[in-house]
């Protein structure tokens, strides 16, 4: 990660601008690990989130990528 870069996209490795109000934090935890607080956080700007999440999930999994776009 470049100096001064606070958040980096987990898809494209680019820095995420603070002005991108649609950027997302993706938090992973173990599905069955209730006692374990192990989590991993990843980040994505609005464009990558819309491209990678919006179109690639099963139609039975609701993901409204537009909800994260800047208004």
C-alpha cells in the first residue's frame, strides 16, 4: 500500500478516495465461529463493489450495489 493510502481496494489494489461515498467495507467472519472474534476486513470503491458484487452473486442473494452509490 502506498504511503499515505489509508484504504486499498481488495480487487484492483488502488487507493480508495475519501470522496467516494459509495465505497464499502467487506467484513468476513467464520460462519460457525461464534466464540471466535476472528474477522477480516477488506475494502472496495463503489465502482469495484458494483462490478464485483452486484453482478456476480446468485439471483437468490439480494445485493443492492446501488444502495452504496453517492446520492
